[in-house]
C-alpha cells in the first residue's frame, strides 16, 4: 500500500462569497448614505432659496402696499386740496381789485369780508357823484352781483360811505384765482 503523506498545510475554506457580499453591501450602504446626504443638501438649498424668494416677495409686497397707501393718501390729499380750493375765495386779489377801483388807496377806511359772498367797504369820497361812480365801477365787474350804499355821512369836506357788495363766488374764483 502506498501511503501518501501530505506535508503541506491545509488551508481552511474562507467564505469568499460572504466577504464579497459584505463588501458589496457596505459599498451600497455608503453609496446610499452619500445619496441621501446629497439629496438632503439639495432639498436644504432649495428650501433656503424658496425662503429667500418668499422674503423678497414679502418685501416687494410691502413696498407695493406702501406705494398703494401713499398713492391713496396722495389722492385723498389732492381731493381735499381741490375741495379747499373750490371753497376758497381769492381774498387778496379781490381786495386789490376793490382798492384799484378807488381814486386812491388812502380813500379806503375799512374792508370786511367775514360774511360769505358779502363785503363791507368803508371809504371816503369827495362828492356823492364819486360814490355813485365807484358803485357803478363795482357793478361792472363780472364777479360783483350787487353793490348797495348802506350809509353816507358828510365829514368836513368829504363823504364817508359804507357799501355792501354781494359777490358771485364762482365768477370771483374764475376771474381772480389766477392772480392770487
């Protein structure tokens, strides 16, 4: 009989398949973790971008709202200004017109326009004819509806006359507003 003696060490069977499978599994697991981290970062960036865009939109909306409010306020201010201008009468221009119709500025003793559409004028004249001429020159104006002699008193060598003048507010504003 022939006996064979094997002096070589016998190696144990290594589970090669399990090592390969384990390595593949670990590689797949690492790949999956990297993919998830990449996807998380992508979503975080998108979320930050959306939040930044939302903040910009909110700021733009606030600015637009501010502009709209300013436009509304400007519109209200213009309406109030127009209403006030419609209600105002050109007092200074009217005063200057009344003084210009007198023979001289020094003749005017008093001027009162406290009553709506009415003016009280106190002036001195040399004669009653001068008073009549002044009343006639007043009534020739488009914005004067009526001029009445309320009182006339002779003081030394002149006449102190008090006149009540009724004005047409629309014509007054139309003709004299540009002068004021």
